């Protein structure tokens, strides 16, 4: 499998940014299972860094929505951080 990605992200305010792009999934051997999936997301630069992304695969007629939160706890004594995150998703298969 080879996945090709293209996207663009930019801030719409000091707090919010949007992200949009497309992924092309290609499978070797000419299986005919290749697919294209555009996406759109919104994230906020606030406590827990919430984000929501929507993906739609036109070839498989599948829509996916993923929400996530995360927090990075700095550990200055070892010049590192402990990164915690959680996500929940929903998939609707239209086929």
C-alpha cells in the first residue's frame, strides 16, 4: 500500500486553526481497491487542545468523524514531556 497526502493548515484566529487536504490510497497489484479521501479539521489552541476532523472516502462511500483532546506535561528535569491524548470516532458506511 502506498498513501499519498496533500494538505494545508492555517490559523483563522489566535485560538483556532483549520486543516484541509486529501489522501490517496493506492494498492499494488492492480487490485482496483484504490480510494481517495478528502478531510477537513478544526483545532483550538486552548486547554486540552481539542480538535474535530471529518474524512469522506468517495470510493467506499464512508464518512469518519474523529474528535480528540490532548495535553503535554513538561518534565524539565529530563528535558522531555509526557504527552497524553484521547480520541473518539464514528464511522458511517454508505455502501
